[in-house]
């Protein structure tokens, strides 16, 4: 088969596929035809966007809207919205809901429940940080990473065993060895 016959054959195949330019047929035969064009806005189109991710983002937006409507900046507001926060966590485990719930339990001195929520928040943070989707990974960028140890430190501070955060009262109250002062010194200006 000669070069002219090969080009005519490729042009006929291109015409059958709907491509009219012979150059595209030659490029496709050498480079291969792209299955899908690349999109400038990301790897997904509206047709290829994962439905599980779209559903999770919809639920997250609904929960975030309700969290914004609540008065979570005050102790009384967190106390009033406590049952609703638990319901919202069942809808979508939003990190802000975990944080508000931990603070509400700490303020009410419900230490075991606060530790449980802090543990769940830490586990959810790990899930979010290791998500395959950047939309989900961005949830925890600027939020505190709660742990049960943090709640225990708050408990110790509340009952008076922490003089300063991170230093137990027992360690702070242990007096150092007394310093011997010389008695044969004359007082200054005296």
C-alpha cells in the first residue's frame, strides 16, 4: 500500500466519523484520538461529577447554613442548640458542629461526653484530611484539632488542678530549695 492510498483510506475513515479535515485523521492515527476533551475548570463536568460527592456537599451546605443561623458564640446559645447540634451531626459531620458540641459539653462540665465528641471529631478530621476530594479536605483548614486530652486539660483547669495551662498544680506548688541568705550583710542605705 502506498502513501497516497493510505491517506485516501484515512480521509474516507475520517469522513465516515464526521471529521472532514485530513490533518485530524492523520493526527488521530499517529497520536490517538482523545476520548474526552480537557476542561479548564477541573477534572469534572456536570455530567461526570461524582453523585456521592455532590450529595455530601449539598448536605454540608445545609448543615453549615443552619450552623450560621445558630447563636454559637455564647454559652447560652450553645446550651439551647445542643439537641439540634446532635441532629446536625447525624445529617453531616461538620467540624464546626463538633467544635460547638465540645464547647457546650465543657461549659456544662459533662466531661465524658465532651471527651467522646472530641474523639469523634479527631476521627472525622482524619477522614476529612485523607479524603480523595479536595472539596472535603478543605473543611478542616483553619479549625482546631480536638482530642480527649484537650478536654481532660480543660477539666483539670476547671476543678483547679492546673495553675497554668499545661502545668499541674502539684508541680507548681512544689517549692524549690530555700536560698540561704547571708546575715552579715549591712542593709543598703541604712
